[in-house]
């Protein structure tokens, strides 16, 4: 999933899909890319489980599936807590240094 999110065009496509289901050609338009290039990006998102495709006549419609994002968010939050504790400890260390300098 993180590989799928690494490309800025795919992140923008997901932002668009978060608002409403959209066709691949509509996803391609703001990026000035061919339909084939957009389809490849959508395929990467689909393989990561972030997008579901449905057929509406001859048009392939894309819908976001946010469940994998929530799983990734929970995983990232574990590390957020770790870094918050470390940054709090660093802040306390600097505060102690400032207090010692004032006492000198």
C-alpha cells in the first residue's frame, strides 16, 4: 500500500475519489496523462486494495476503499506514540539544560 501511495498522482487520485466515484478518464484529466497511464496508476491502487472498479456501460468507475488506509493509520500511530515519547524526553532534557544555565 505504501508503494501505491508513494506517487503524487495516485495520492491526488485518492483525494478525488474520496469526494465521489470517478471514471479513469476523469482521474487522468488533471494530470494531463493518457488513459493508459491513468489506468496503470488505478491498477496499482486497486492491487493495494485502495480502489474498487465497477463497470457502468463501457466506463470503468473507480471508488475508494478506505479500509486499508485505516489499517495503515493504526500501524503508523504505534510509531507516532514512540516518537511523541522521545520528543517529550528531548524537550524535558532541553528544559533541564535551560534551568541549569539560569542557575549558573
